[in-house]
C-alpha cells in the first residue's frame, strides 16, 4: 500500500474533470463499479499524463494497461472486488465533494478518505470496495499497472 499526492493536483484535476465531462460512460453497471464508468481502455491526454506520473513513482519500468474514469452520484458504490493479475492497481481522486465515500480494504482493515490529488496504490489482489456515496459528482481515475521484468534494448 502506498499513498502519494500529485505535486500539481489542483491544475491537473481541473483538466481531468473537464476531460471526464466529455467522454462516454459506456461501461456503466457492467462491472463491480455501480456508478458511471468509462471504457477501461480509455486513452485521453490527461489520463495519460496522470499515468506517466504514476509510472515515474516506480524504480522498475511499469505501464498503466487499463485506466478509467468513474463518476459516483448519491447511493452509487463499488462492490467488494480485486484486480487479479495486476501487479498494482490504483485510485486517484479528481473531485471529492463533501460526502464522498472512502476506499475500503476490509482484509487489512484500512480505509482511505477521498481527498483530491491523493493516489492510493495497492497490490492488484487486495480486496476493496466503495460504500454508498453521499454526494453528487465524486470522480476518480482508477486503473491497473503492469511491471516489466525484462526490458529488451535494440
């Protein structure tokens, strides 16, 4: 488990929030996320910038191979689940109005409050969920990270 704060989250989050308002949430209610969810193969300018920063936090080469926006309104939630097969997974908080639900890891008895600019990195096999949200427009970016163990140089 690792917690980081983006060094320029105020400006990045404005761009991410604007970007999130102009996309299709075509994966809504198709996964454990019972809220609006974009396609996990979303490739957008500011999502990619966020992932570049996340990848820079690791000593070994990594890649965000899935990333998506999730927009939670009142009573939206995410069921208990894990991201089996992912080296690491993450949640990054873009917009957290009062009443935004935390991220809960019941197996390790950890709860992380929703706070703009916060990044929560965790092993992909760690169970987690989001309880019923109590506000409109809680926006996160979530995703999975792979680790490259063999880098081929040409």
